[in-house]
């Protein structure tokens, strides 16, 4: 792996670890933070794979845009579409009032 790919992977791993830590909190976990770090982790892993494949991409947090770019080299990743669609909706949403992860149902409300 190139140093640039490793940087993306290291950042993704940091988001993954933060997500797991917050999800494991027994009393009042911050599910907005869990979803935010899941989105960030996914974004950084997708970008790492794009860099590894030499595929250029514009600055974007849109996971479906990134997935569509990576599918020619990783067609088996198509199963991620629905999950990444949900996480893409979460980018930026968690910073808005009355928007976020609803604990009762697990739904994203915006």
C-alpha cells in the first residue's frame, strides 16, 4: 500500500474505533456520533480503495458517488448500496436540530 492509501486507512480505523467505543457506552450512548463515525469510516475506506486503484474523485462526502466510482474495480461491493445510502443521509444531518438517530426505532429523522 502507498503512504496515501495508508493515511486513508488509518483515518478510517480511527473512526471505526471511535464508533465502537461510543456504541458500547452503557448509559446514554450518543447514537448521532456512532452514525457520524460510521459514515466517516465508510467514506475513508472507499477513498482508500479509489486511491489504490488510481481512480480520481472530487471532494465529496456522498458515499453512493464514491461507491459508483469503485464498483468497476470492486463489483462485489454493490451489496453496500442500501447501507451507504442511509449513511450518506447522515453526513451533516447530525449537526442540525431535530435531526438525527431516533433511539426508539433506530430510524434517521431529518
